[in-house]
């Protein structure tokens, strides 16, 4: 493989310099982390599934006019993306109470919310990504009021799309996290969906059984994570390419 310049390495992905200015290559690792990296493991095949699933969701969003950083998938673990200036906030949308919101507010997991709730968390590992109010975001300059309005609108469009796509295959989108980046087009700037959308960053519950098909399987030791993600991919018709189920060895000339 040609030597490439590593731009950034995070917990689950690596970013490399892209082939053209304004692009990056995003590589999906098999590493899984939870609780601010206190729990860690390497889960064979997770990166391949997340690369494929993120491609599926992001290209679907692009197709309906919700802008994302996704350009194209390169191979099993890599995709070409637009380089963005990441806004230092995690944007969470919730349809059903779960996780940190249930704990913080004492609302039972599984309680349907009267409307989607959008929350912002500051991306800061040292602080454990604290929940922040819009007032904090404006006062400390993490984003402008215009950015916030655009981020809420983007997040709700992603929620509508993702909820519909998942419901069509019998899965409830409980909540998810996205990251948003700024791109410059001449003098104008625009916010687009960045990072990844995958079962690592969503809560996905089977509509019938309530079975969890997301990273909670890892966080809460509920079973095999790759089996859960494979089930999501299978229902969406998005299985890793190059997987053949030949019944006997085939001679290749
Ligand atoms: N989430 C994420 N990365 C984070 C924190 C949360 O992808 O660093 C996702 C998580 O998978 C869930 C949603 O955001 O789908 C809401 O997470 P929550 O605030 O309940 O935190 P948790 O209890 O999952 O840490």
C-alpha cells in the first residue's frame, strides 16, 4: 500500500490525507470503546460493517438533499470523504428515552418521547463529553446561533430519514449521535453531516422483540456485537461485498 499521511487517529477511525485537496480517506478500525474508553476491545469485522452501513446512510442522505461529507466507498474499510472543520459538539437526537437521558432525568428506558429531543454535548474527552446548553455554546463560541439553528434542522432531517429507513426493516431508531462539519465554498460556509452514522452511534431496537442491535450489546455485555450489526446490515440489504458463500472450492484460472 502506498504510504499515506495520517492526519488524525481516533478511537474507531483513522483519517488519512485524501487524493485531492479538500478530501480525506476515512479508515474504519475494529476497535470498540465505551464509557470514555474505559471499556475497550477489538471486534473482528466491526469496521467493515460500519464502513458499509455509514456509506448506506450517508449516501441515502445525500440523495434526498441532506448534505454529508461522504463521497464514495473505496474498499472494505475505507471511504473517501470531504474534509471539514468539525464543530466541537456531538449532536444527539432522541425519540425514546434511553442511556444517559434516562439516568440523568429518571425516565424509564423505552418511554416514548412526545417529540424528538435534540441535545448537544461538548466534544472533550477530559471532561467526559458534558451535556451543554445552547447558552454555553454561544457564550463560549463553540458555534454561532445560526450554526445552532442549522444543526438542529440537519439533525431533525437525519432523524426523519433514519427513523423511516429503520422502521421499514422492523427496527426502532431510539436515539443517535451525529457530528457536523463546516465547509467553505468561496465566501460561503455550509454545515454538513460528518464522521459516521452506524450502529456504533445509534440505539436500534427490534420492533417486535425489543432486542438491541447497536453498541449497547458491547457496553452492556449482551452478546455478539458483530452478529447484531450483521443483522442490521442484512435487513437493509447491505452486507459486506466480496463475501461469497460457495458450497465448494472453486477453481480460479
Ligand atoms: N453516542 C455516541 N458517542 C458518544 C456518546 C453517545 O455515539 O460519545 C450515541 C449513543 O450510541 C446513543 C446516543 O448517542 O445512540 C445517546 O447516547 P447517551 O447520551 O444516552 O450516552 P450513553 O449512555 O450511550 O453513553
